[in-house]
């Protein structure tokens, strides 16, 4: 539950659980599937709840750069990006 509050990619964690079925003894896949379904439902509920709570946010881009390749080029070619 805490991971879903932090990042959307945490939605992949239940799939790691599901892939563990191949390493488990026969017959224990039902327990894993119950946890998988519960984890997916919990994740979806949290993400949908956060979307309703925060509504639509304005995308802020520095120095008037556009999203995509323009922004990638900006980050790669800035001197401050490579300074330690």
C-alpha cells in the first residue's frame, strides 16, 4: 500500500508475486493468486483515489522546453547536469 502512494510503477510488484508461482511447489498457486488479486485491487483503489484527490495538475517545464526529445536534449546538454 505504501509503494502505491509513492510511484505508479509499484503496480508491477504484484506481477512479481504471480511469477513466483513457477518456483513454488504444486498446489500453492491458489494462495498466490488470492494475494495477487488483493494486491492489484488495493493498488488500483489507491491510484484511483489519489487521482480524484489531487485532480488535474499543470505540467511545469523549465525554460519553456517541451516534453519529449526537446526536454531530453536540454537535460543531456546542460553543463550543470554533468557536474558533481
